[in-house]
């Protein structure tokens, strides 16, 4: 079975970009909804959905 990298590469790139942006934001922000260490675990372990959950639920509104 051969992997079609033309289909998988964009998903991997989006995943890495979301992960990096979420981690940088998590480091910069002073307060989150819940402990920062928990959000870091969620961002790393829940793949694409983790960073999305962080941006929707984890950030505090100003």
C-alpha cells in the first residue's frame, strides 16, 4: 500500500502550524480557563482538535 503524500502533507502542515501557534499563545498569555499545563497536554496529545479546543475554550476573553 502506497501513501499519497499529496493528500497527507497539507494536513500535517496545518497540524504543525496550529500546534506551534497554540503553544506560543499559551506561553504568552497570562491567564487561561484552567491550568496551563493541562492545556499544553491537550494541545500536544489531541492532534488537530487540541489547538482548536484551546483557542475556543482555553483562552480568556479580555
